[in-house]
C-alpha cells in the first residue's frame, strides 16, 4: 500500500488524467451521448482536471472561457462542471500560483453561481420570489467559496511548512559552519599548545645534552646536573603532553591526577629558573601590585614568555641575555620580553614563517587576540629582539 501511495505521489499528472477520463465518461453516460458543443465543453473541463497542477493559471483561464461559453450557448449545468470546484481549490492552494490568479478564482467562485442562476434559474427552479432566489444563489455559491477558502488555507499551510523546512536547512548549514569553525579553532589551540610545549622543552633538552657532551670527560658533576635537567624537563614535557591530550578524550577524567594544571603567572619563576639553568641569563622583574588575573590571560603570559625565551635561545646567538618585565596597570597587564642577541630573520616575524618556521609568533598573536590584547614583535633598536604584549584585565574585576 505504501508503494502504491508513493507511486501516486510521484505521478500526480497521471492521477489527474485518470480522474479527467472518468469525468468525461461519466458526463457522456449522464446525457446518453454528447452533441458538438456539449462534447467540446466536457472535453475542455476534463482537460482542466488533467492539467490543473501542471498549468493551473492556464487551466483557470480555460475554465473561465468554458463558463462564459456555457452562458452564451445556453448549456446548463453538467457533471463536468465539477472541474470548476477542482480548479478553484487548486489555484487557491498552490503557493507557486500568482496571487492575482487566486483572487480571480475567488471572484469566479462568488459571481459564477449567481450568473448561472440568473441565466438558467427559471428553467431549472421555475419562477421564484426574491427571497428564494437569494437563498438558492447563496446555496450555489457557498460550495465554490468553501473550495477557495480550503485551498487558501492549504496554501498558507504549505507556505508555512516550506518556510520551516528552509529555516531548518539554514540552521543545519549554520550548525555545520559553526562546527567547522569550532574544529578549526580547537585544532589551532592544540597546535599552539603542542608547539609551545614541544619547542620549549625539547630546546632545553638539546642545549643540556650538547653541554653534557661537551663536559662529559672534564666535568662529571656538570654532566650529571645536565642529565638531571634533561630528565626533569622530559618529565615536565610528558606531564604537559598528557594534560593536552586529555582534552581530546571527551568525557574521560584522569584516573591518577597526571594532568597538571594550566601554567600561569605563578609558574613564571620556575620557567625562568629552568631557562637560566640551560645557560641563558634572564633578568625577571614584576612591577605594580599583583592581583587576580583571568586564567586565559595567565596562560597567555606564560606561553608568550616561554616562546620568546625559546626563540632567544635558538636565534639570539652566543653570549645573549634576556629581560622579562611584567607590569600590573590599572586596566592592563603589560608584558615585555627582549634580548640583546642578533634577532630573528624577517620572514619569521613579518610573513608568519615558512617551511615550518615562525609558528611560535603566529601562536602568540592568536593567543593575544583571543583575550582582546595587542602584540608587537620585531627587532629592538640597538640589536636584539623584542616582544611586547598588552593584555586587558577588566574581566578580572
């Protein structure tokens, strides 16, 4: 049964043609045969039923012409006139039909029965008073008007459902776009974290390993300290990697507290001590009165200092020193990291990096932008490199 229903829905013109043939045959049987004009009008009305959904406006005009022809040639009501109900409903119900056509169908529904009664009422109903004439006229008009009202209600309902479907499709597209944006943002965040964790800790481990190899035979104690630093840095990197990978396991909780908390301003001292132990002199100072800082700003400060000192160690050259200034202002937290080395290549801080280079500065800009701050990075007057960031603290109040 469902297959038959689906088939009929896919072939509406075929279904209408079936009813048109049935209407033509019934009219022929009703009169026991058709003369020329009756056959022409019956065929036209059957055609209206067959093509009502394919060409509703044209079929409405054909119905109006047939109705006028019946009045002119004196052909009284026939079974084929049921097509007038059908086309009235169709024109009123189809959202694709122009409104003027629907209004014309309403005018025909109101005045058509009255004209028919005026033309054929005496022969069909005999002489009647004014009251009876009005009653019969209304009685004939009501079915046509009801057909139009039903069709117009169906038109409104179809338009409403079409609007709902369009809105649902638009919302689905918006959800997909938002999901893609969220995925891209999450990938960028993870890439920043991976870069910061791996670049800094591996850089420290490489420097310590080179130093240990250099003094392996002459200074065993320094070698031992370097190896301990490498071991500690490796453990710290693994802990941060576990924390970072933990965010990828949605709904899972760490079983043994292995995921360390997000680093912040309080961890800057440990970070700078680690850098100093790797051989880079760092002058670290705090200015202003420390106060509550949003966690996102704290992580941004830590990562900027971490990346800037890593770049100093990688690009600053020998005998380089660095300075870190953290200043608490009324509304902002100012961060300055600079060194007196040879600086970085232009493409690293202007073009965003090439061949895998410069991603640290890209990550800095993204982090600062997400908290509503500003970042300036470039060569320092007199030599060296400078990274300056202004981060808002209003959200901490």
